[in-house]
């Protein structure tokens, strides 16, 4: 008899939710074939078959909460030719925690006349997002400072080098590599923005792990560019594209979304012109990018049209002074308006 168990969970995660059984009792399972999916606070984990066999019993239903190494079902090492009996739910292993349902085939619908309402419980990820964002607004002295940048130089550079860049590195030259590189240089100049508050201590990082907010069908996730200060622009672009793809498929690993010393969020891809991003605790600052839009601006006394973007820096005022926050954002502005600064590290 082969046991199907919840895998070992990271230290910070105590439970998960069974979201989808790919097999039912009587189904044959091949080696490495996915049997069941469970959802933690951060990611969906696929549990594959460690050896071939036949599902004999499913012991935990979809929507139920499970803990590390809990028994989910049983397999026989014999290989069946065709599926047989439907799944049998054994409640002897039932947990006492209230179930959290991710996928609902028949949501509760209340209807009066033509005015219908649908009640759908939040997924575990959505609950975690809600808790973290509420905590950030309640437990920090969050303040936002704004500036704007002229994107002319970056747009010109992308236009001039996009083809040769893609030909050499096999990836398109996007905006994010410029912003990550500019943020890294600014973080080196203002290390408090890259630090966090731990009780009565300030913890400074001698490295820059930049979290990048990525939207998926399941919600917002923030995978981390480890050692972003060591990454070339093509490596940044490739990694972010990979993050985005795997966020949609639910294939991001837990360790890829843990940690981070500073966050960048790009609401501009959805058309946002201006916003106040919320801190990604325990980090002390987050940079918000927005839509690039042509506007009339005054340069050397003349009114000209320039592609402009508003930048927003939300920060924890308990650890970062207003002067530091403003200067940090100006450093990013200067680096982006004159990209040669990124090459020269000035």
C-alpha cells in the first residue's frame, strides 16, 4: 500500500487546503503524474506519484484544510486498466479546522426577482493578501511621496537597441530592467530604504533582493530577484518573464516568493496613472510605476510634449525620514532620465 501525504511545508506555513484531485478511486497513476493539488498561503503545490499504482481511497475532500505530512489517500502498487468505483471519502482523518474552498462548482446564489448575488469564500492566497495589506496599513507609519520622470531617453534607447538586444539575449528589452537597475543604485546610496524595523532594531541588508509584484488569476504574488545588484539587464528581463509565466500556471516555488528587501509594482500595465502602493511587510518601502502618458511640460521656458510617468514611493516613516525618501526617489528619477548613469554607476 502506498500513502499519499501532504509534503513537508516551509517553516512559516502550518497548513494548506486541498483544491483539486486529478484522480479518483480506481484510477491508474503513472510515475510523476500529478495526483492532487494543495494551496498554501503563497502557492499551489502539485503532489506527484512517487511510483505507479492505482488509487484505492481518497481520505480528504477538496476544500478541506490539511497539515504537514497528513494522509490524503492510498494507492495500490498494482496498475489498473480502467477506472472503477467513484472516490470514497474517509472521514476518520477529518480535521477540525473550518474548510476553505478554492474552487466551487455550485456557489451559493441568492436571487430576488432579477437581482442575483453570489457568495464565494476567499481562497487561502486572497486571505493572506488581505491580512498582509491590512496589517501594513495598521502597523506602520506609511507615507507616500511622488515625482515624475521623462521617459524620452529610455524610449529612445529601447527603440535604438531593441532588435540587437533581443537577437543577442533572446528576450525583449522592457521597462522593468531599467527600473530595477535604477532602484538598486538608489538603494546603495540610501541603505535605510533597503532596511526594515525589527522591534527596536534596524536591520540593514548588504544586498538587494528586489521583489517584483506579478498579477495572476489567483491574485498578486511577489517573486524575488535574488542579488539584483549583481544581475545584468537581460538577466532581469528573462527572470521577470519567467516569473510572470509561472505565476499564471501556479508553478512558482515558495522560496522564490520569500524574503525580499524592496518591492517594485507596475500598475501602469493596467492603465493606472497614479496610485499609492501599500508596503510589502516587513519591507520599509515600495516603488510604484505607472502609465507613460504624453503631457505638456515646461523645459527651459518652453512648453513641449514629453512621455511622462508618475512615480510613487510609499515608505515606513518610522524608519525612513521624508528627506531620505524624497532624495531616494530623485536618485531613481535622475538615473532613468539619463540612463548613462546606470552604466557609469553615478
